[in-house]
């Protein structure tokens, strides 16, 4: 009889048994298997086939709505399956690509060393490009603002002279236009008298970009104007960008008129800006619809030179293109708007212009200070590239040395897996991998010894299995058929063999002997002492009628042969079938649990009986006398329904994962609650309660138990039948 309590079987510390072959690694599916042997691959193929058939069908007829619905479903299936298949193919490719450690190390070095370096270089290049764009925009805007300022100053000077001498307006405009025209060939001026009687429009310059204005819009007449404006051209949608200044000419008699100075933003002006700033803006001619929201150049070679803010400029080239923004005003209505000017610049020319800001008197070896700085920066960049290249080479070399050692280790493990324990790894380095290779060689050298040890262990386990079978054969076999009594028992060793023992046997005079014992310790030594105890008790039980006298004789004999470090606890009881009594003695063993039946005259409920007694087998001066002094013999009058439980400490000391003991109180409670069951059912009830309590914890001690239940009243001269 065995109690089936779950236990974790291991060789120690949760490790698997020695030399257990590792589980086979799952082979990742191939591309063909992924397409034809998985649900996603089948869905992908089916959806692709449907889409192909529907596409062919559409070439000949217009498919009905049901076919269109099938096409939509196929598209969805194709999309989901394609995502799944592509993801799995990516994982498959990654596994095959990164299976070798060398590739992993190289990729990790690239991600750790090369990628950050490239990101840093990219960041500085982007920063340099942004700085160059801002510098070019600043230079262009500064040069452009200088032209606006020049036009404004000329217009203010001419307006002042005309205010003082209105009659010399024509000469004043001619002289002013002639002076500024040397710098800006397309510069034009005009004077619009306030009083028509004073004369008509006076012009100076060619006014080729458009006719001179014949009137000043109210928004410009009120406060004047200095800045950039755009005016409508001769053709529909044509627009002209003009730097214009409008200054009122005030004399002693009041306002004499307005002086208008114009410089069209054309190729001449842009060439002038190119000479002074080093930045070339694209041709300013553009066309726009009436709303002015979009602009597109007519010149295909120049593309978009001037477009309203937010409009796409074109293809962007790093370190060549830049943009700047101009505030423009519609000459007709005075509405302000923004415009974007696309520019082209040269980084070297920009640096040359900026370096000229350094003092020309400070030279290093005949070179300007800016050129020296540029050369130093180039030298540092070359040094950084050399360092990065050396670092990359060293990283690849280290990766190769590491992966070579790992490859040797892998090949060694493959040889060991094939059963070749004579293989040794060649050690080329004195680093940690070399130590690992040396450890591997030592391991393979000792594997043969481990195999011998494993074989010896297997032989011992087989011998222990046979010893267990022999030990279990010493216990009573089959149920004991005693009229009026229900007797059942169990014994569950904590190891292959244990030291617990129980027995029941017939005695003379219609009596029944019950014995339960526990040898201190576990294993083979305890099993041998248990076998010795069985033979001794069976021999003495025929000549010693009293349980007390039998235990005294057992103690005398056992103490002379038992190891000084061992002892035995036992309880021996004799049930007299004629008198209906049970006489028992307890030699240091666990108590008895007794529950009286309905007709019992004793204390109701389950009782824990603990008569005095000392363990058997102790050897010290006066031990026999002390054993005789403490050993007590008690008896119980039995009646129908009485339950008697004899057990070892493995029952009450069963522990759960929290190390709590099952305890005598729980056992007594179970007997009291379920004592009405027959002995076999009561035993199963106790076992289930123990299993529930321990919750899978390891069994640490042998568990043995005898249950006796009085099923009917005793009758004189009733014979016992041994089943």
C-alpha cells in the first residue's frame, strides 16, 4: 500500500539527471514550408490566386458585385497573410544571418561603434549645413537691405532738394539717377506733382520694367513707403518684384509732390548681390494668378526663384541651396505678404568671406588665420577617420579571435555529443576563452569517470529497488479477515527503503497482535534493523502473552545488537477476541488515537492515548532499569463502532510548503468527524487530507498507519479466519 503524494524527482539542486540528452532544438521552417505548410502561407497563396483570376476576368467582362466582394476579401486576406509571411521570413532570415557568433559580434560592434560615429558625423554635417544656410541667408538679406537703404536715401535727398527748389525737379532727378545708376543700371526715378498746374510727371531713367506710376495709392501717400513691392505686368498673371521708395517732397508752401525711386529685382540686381554677398538668387521673374497664392517661374532653367511663403521650392541640395524670406507689399492695395527667395551658394566662398573678417595683419606662415583654422579642422577630421578605421580593424580582429575560440568550443561539443570523449580543444590564447577551453578539456577527460559513476549509481538504484521489494514483502500481504474487526494499513517510505514497520498476527487463545514501529533514521540501515525487529517480535510473541513483557525482552535483546546511535520507537497491542479488550504498551512511539463507538462508556469523541514508555535499544548505564520503570501497560474495553489508529510520526509531521505540521489535532479531528466510515474509507479520507495539506511538498519521513474498527460485538469461541 502506497500513498501517492507528488514529489519532484531530481539529482540535486533542481538539475536534470546526469548525461540526459538535451532536447532537440526546434528547426525554423524554410520559405517553402512557410508558404505551403502554414495557414498564413495557404491564405497568401489562395488570395494571390483569386486576385490573379479576377484580374484576368476583368479583361474580358465586367465582373458582378459578388466577384468584387470576393476581390475585396481576397485583398484583405492577401494583406494580412503578406504581413504575417513577411514577418516570419524576416525572423527566419535573421535567425540564419545571426546564427554565427562572429556575425553577431560584428553587427554589435557596428551598432555600438560605427553607427554612433556616423550619427555624430551626420549631426555635425547637418549643423554645418544649417549654419551655412543661415549665413548665406543673412548675407543675402543684409546686401538686399543695403540696396533698399540706398534707394531710400537717394529718394529722401531728391525729395529734400525738390521741396526747396520745385522748379529744378527735373535736374535734381537726373543728377540723382545718374549718380546711383552707376551701381544699379536699371535704377529709375519719377516726381509726381501734387498740384496739376505745377506740371506733369517728371521721369529720370529708362523705366524699362514698367511705366512710371502716374498716381500714388492712398496707403503709400499717407506715410510714404520704403521696401519691396510687387506690381502687375503687361500680360495676365505676370508680376514684377521692385524695390521702391516713395518720399513726399515738402516745401515752404506745403507738399509739392512725391518722389518715387525704383530698382527692379532683375538679373542685374542679383548679379550685383552675387558680387557683394557671394550668394546667387534665382531670376525674379514669376507669374501668379490673381489671388497670388501660388507662383511658378516661366524660366525653365531658373525654376522657382520667388514664391509665396510655404510654396514648394524644388529639389534641395545640401551645402548649395538656401532660402530667405522677404516682406512684400501689393502696390495696388497695400496688402502685406511674405515671399520666399531660393538661393545658391558656395561654402568655400562663404568661408572666405567670413575669414576676411579676421585681421589681415595676422598671418601664420603666410596664410590667413581663417585658412589656418580650416586646415586644422581638416587635419582633425583626417585624424578622426584614421582612428575610426584603426578601431574598426581592431574590433574585427578581436571579433575574429573570439569567434575562433567559440568555434573550437562548438566543434568540441559536437564531438562530445557524438560520443567522442577523447577530443581535446587546442588552446591558442591565455584569456577567459582559453580558460574555458581548458575547462572543457578537463570536463571531457572526466566524462568517462562520470559514466562509470552513473553506471554504479544505476546499479545501486537497482539494488535498492530490489531491497524495497524485499522490504515491502516483509509487511503483511492482503487484508486481514477477522470477524468483527475491520483492519487496514499502509506504509509509504520516504526513500527507496525505510525504517517504518507494521504487522498484525494471530496469537494463541483467540488473540490478535498489532505492532507498529519506527527505526531512527532512513535508508538501508533502518530497513535492516526493521527486518531484525520483525523476526524478533514474531518469535517472542508466542511466548510472551503480555505486551509489556514482550517489549522488555525486545529491549534487552535489541540494545545488545543495535548501533549506539540508533533506537526504535514502537507500540505493541493485543486484542482479546474473547474478552473484547485491547491491551497495549507504547515504547516512546507516537500516541494512539481512539474514538469510542455509540455504545462506548468512555469519554465521547476522539482521544489521544499516551501511556508512558521509553524508546527501545538505548545503551547507557541503567538504561534497562529506566525502561522497565517507565513502561506502562494499559487496556481498553472495546465495543461496536470503536476506532483505533496507530501511526508513525511521518503522518503527524507531514509538512506543507510553509513548514507547518499536519499535527495530531488534525488527525484526531478527521477520526472524530469520519469515524463512522469503515476502516478502508477512513484511511483514504486521511490520505486525501494529508495530500491536500502538504500541497505537493516533498515527503521527508516514512508514513505508516494501522486503522482498526470494531464492526460487531465479540462472541465467545468465535474463530478467526486469516484471509
